[in-house]
């Protein structure tokens, strides 16, 4: 019988097993097997699937999984270890099930449903090097990972692994505030003793906190905006405090309305402490309860009840922020709680820049932000109205001006306002914000969006975002905007690095994962794009744009049927029609593609000139594509700023008209 042809491919391999498995089995075989099965069903299998992986096989005490990218493999391993540590903390230390994980990227051999080869063997040897609760991975993984996943690396140097001919560069990982530290083995590549001081270990944990949405205990559900806004304003102030790492709003608010314990929340967000509270409002009277909780012990570090009037809301916010910072620094940095009061108060006052001192303006601002964040045409319009009312009360409210700018930009970018009208209003609002508060990061981000999407002034937009990052280096929004700009300029790897950093800062943010998926799709990292976009859909299944980008990624992978399926699920109508036109053309159904493109043109016309041009380009209709691109240029279509890295337009790149257009837009 002729031999089968071996199939090779490049993949990321994860190998895991249980440390001390024989000892656990000896103590109680039945209970150990039951617990292992539960952990596999509740933690390992769901996490592997969520990151686009495939469990190749399971063993008695472990598993082998294949992933499309190093990033997906490592992110999955990190989350598995976090969840395992949290889950097993309820058991006595001697009975805890603790995984060791090894990761490698390399060539593998496909044998039916199984895999083999050096890529697998190296991952297995790396797993043996890992400490319990730890992760070891090869240099080939490290080359594809930026220090932006909330991990601290220990470089173990080159190691001689059993039955592997060449030395392998090995790294060990630990998570900031989330996973047990990994001790580096004290051996060098030749097996000799190494000085532990020469191995870069984990850095000391910095104070870290998540601010959860405050619970609205008022009888009127309409006061929910006030409870949310109070928590968010505290988060924003704390995020600007020296030495304090704060989980972002999107990730912290992911747990709103969910019955999840504080230790689990802290574990998912990688923080050591959690601030939670409640608000009860009756007329002008408010009662605010706030409590700071240590996640490891699930005990209170500080709590306070405030009975005040609305006129006193800013004093309450300052009191809470001051108390939180003092307690965290006393507990984690050893500062005396009574000795740091004045310096902390000064920091809190500085961090509150751009905010209003008028309680009515503040109330209207919170309502405006509440509605704009819903991102529907009606809600954004309603939010704009509240922002305008807030500014009528307090024209010097810089943060309201920056929020208004972002709202106008959203309206112009989505066709809810004429582009010129919306973008000029966005520019004016952003400039007013910065005139009032030059150090306001939100103002610089808002202006950058206008400069990039309307002016096509790439240098000035980059300058604004660099200023925002300098002012707020831990701000996920600033990193997302910077990633988008780098992508627009065709700097694919830089855009991916910035987007990965945004995800690390905001791990449960749908927008962060969508931006990462979009950057990866445009740079050709299609497997990572799919994994990021699928994770975004897990976070927000009905959100717009995600299915569209995933449809494009599937199309570029040559999987047109899946592209059509994703496109048909896109809730934004014009993007749905675009996806259908592209996929049906690729599938060979010319009539269906023509029908979708005709509807796109008839129903939306020049408002989506860029998307119509992309459809014609994909279909090979070059002259029609350039005609619509000229329409987009005349209308200052914000989509045109994506042209450089937009893969659907690649058929146009060899045409002289393309270079002329890029030159007009300042790209060449």
C-alpha cells in the first residue's frame, strides 16, 4: 500500500499537565478524577475554544492543544492559569490541582486528528520546566509576543531540553497581580548552577484596583446613569494617580448586573483590590456607600457611608478617591496612612482636571455620556442634547466639550450627520476642551480623530495621540486610537502592538478586541484576527462592525461561505450589503452579488462611497472603483483614510490613479 503523504504546517502548541498528579491520585483517586473532569469542562475546554484553539487530545492529567497563533495560545494559557488559581484557592494547598504549561511555535505534522513533530516535542519539554501554576514558552513564541498582555517575563536563557538536539531559548511568565510567581530553574544551558540574581524575575506588584459600577438603589431606574457616572468618574480620577494601576471602564463594567464574586472579578481583571458601592437618591438627597475590598482575603480594607446633598457630590468623590489611594499605598507600599494625606489630596485635585464644579452640569454630563455610549443614532442624538445642556450651565466644562466632540465625530462617521457639519462641530468642541484644559487626554484624543478622519493631517493627529499617551499611559482608549492611526498609515506591526497593549489594559473590552482583529486582518495575520473577533463577539454578540471585519478575514482566508454567513449577521445595513456583495461574487453567484451591490448603491449612495468603491474593486471593476473613490474624496468620506491598508482595494494598487489619490491624501 503506498505511504500517506505527510502534511506539515506551522502552529502554536500548548501542552499542560498536573503537577504532583501521582500524589493526588494516591490520596483519593475518585475525587481527583472528578475534579479534573470538572476543571476540564468549566475552564480548560471553554478557554481553548474561546481563543480559537483545538484540543488535539487529553491525557489522564493534562491536554495538548493547537492554536492558530502564539498570541492566542499565550493569552489562553494565561487565562487558564488565572482561572485555575482562583478555582483551586478554596482547597487546602496540599490538595490543589495546579497546572504546568509549555508553549512552542513550530512545524508540526498532521496525522489525522493527531499532531506530532519537533514543534510538539519542544512544547512538552517546556511544560516539564514550568513551575506549578506557571507557563514556560520558547523564543519563537516570545518573538511574536509584545510585553502587553499583563505578563512579567523571566528570561531563562538557552536550555538543553531532553531529546532536543539544539538549545532552546526559554522564557517563564507570571501575571501582574493575578498568578503565582514562577521561579526560574537555577541551571544554565549546560546544566551548571546559575546565580538566581542573574535571572530577571517578576517585578513587585503595584497597587491595582477595579472600580465596579455602583448599584442604583433609588426607586427611579432613571437614576442609573448617576450611579454609573459616579463610579466612572472615580475610575477616571484614580487612573491618573501616580503608581496606581486601574482596570479600565469597559472591563470593569462588563460585570454590571452579573452575580459574580469579588475574588473572581479581581482575578479576571488582574487586580488586587476592588471598589464597589451603591447610590440611593431621593430628590436632592443622596446616600453613597463605598467599600474597598482586598480580593485575596475577600475582606474590607475600608468602607464609608456618605449622607449628602447633590451640591456636595464633588466633595464625596474626592473623599472616596483620597481614602482609596491612602489605604492602597498603606497596604501595598508601606506608606503611613496618616502621613500622605496632603500629597494624595493634591494628586486627586490634579487628576480631576477638566471636570465641572457645578452639580447640575455634572448631572447633565453623566446623562449625555450614558446615552452616547449606547452608539445608536437616537441615543447619540439624545446624548448630544444632554452635553449641550451641561455646557449651557457650565461653558467651562472641558470634559463635556471633549465628550461632545466624540459624539459629533460618531454622528459624522456613521452617516447620521453630513460629514462636513459633524466633523467641523467635532473640531470646534475638541479645541474648546483643550483651550480650557490643555492637559486633558480626552481632548487630545478627540482632536486626533478629526485630524485623521477629516483633515487627513496624519502628522498632527499622531502628535495629539502621543500627547494623550504621555498624559495617560494606561488609557486603553488612547492606545486603541493610536493603533487605528498606525493602521491607517500602513504600519501594520506597530498597529498590532498598540492594539495588543489596548487589550492588555482593557481585557474585556469589545472595542479593543475589534481594533486588534481589524489591525491583524489588514496586516495579514488572519488567524489571530479571527480569534480576536470571535472573542469580541463573545463579549457583545449583537454589536455592529465585528461581523463585517470577521467576514473580510474569512474572505481573505479563502473561506467565502463562512464570509457570507458572517456578513449576513452584520447588524449595520450598509456593511451587511457590502459583505454579501463580496462573498457572493467570490462564490460565483453574480446575480446575488449584483443585487446586493445595487441595493447598497441605491439605498445609501454617496454616504458610503468608499464601501461601494471597495465592492467594485473586489469584483475587478477598476474604473467604477476609482469613480467611487473620487466621490469619497469629494465628500471627505472618513472611510477613505483606511485606504492604504484596506485589503479589498489591493487590485487598484498597480494603477497610476491609485498613487495619484494617495499623494492627494498625504500618504505618499
